[in-house]
């Protein structure tokens, strides 16, 4: 399939699948909360209806507050994936079906931002 067409279709699926994205973000939010992180859900339809659903995950570092913004996008093959928001294709974290792996990825990103000298 042509890359432009594929990107268009995936973008369309992402916009139309808002409820699916919110469901996956809720699952990730409960998983990272169980690891002790705090979450801010930026996908209440009444408050932010036009923005893509996004989950901010926060941790208190030794010097400052660190965060990771996660969103959900449609991927090839009819699946969905967690992405670090604002990083495009480089921000891929995990498939949405693998919440454990996505939680580990978010945990690793936050730890890297809290303690950059140890990586």
C-alpha cells in the first residue's frame, strides 16, 4: 500500500477511534499508578473534545518533577500502539495489548529523566 495512503488511513482510524484510545489509556493509567506514579488524564470529552486523548504520567525526581506524555495511535494490521506524545514514530513505546511492557517503558523513561547520569 502507498505510504501516504497508509498514513492517512491510520490517522483517520486514530481520530475515529477516540473511545478505543481512551480505554487503552485508562488501562495504562491504572498500571502505572500501581507502580507509584501519578497520572493526569487529558481526555475528558467535555473539557477537551478536539484534542487527541493524552495521559501525563508524573514522578518526583531528586531535583524536579519529571513527566511523560503518552497517547494512543492506530498502527498497521488493525492494532493500536502507545506512543510518547510529540515524538512521532520515534516515540513508539509498545502495542496496546501489552500493558506490562508499556508500563516498563514508561517507568524506564521516567527513571532516565530522574537520573540521567546513570544511563
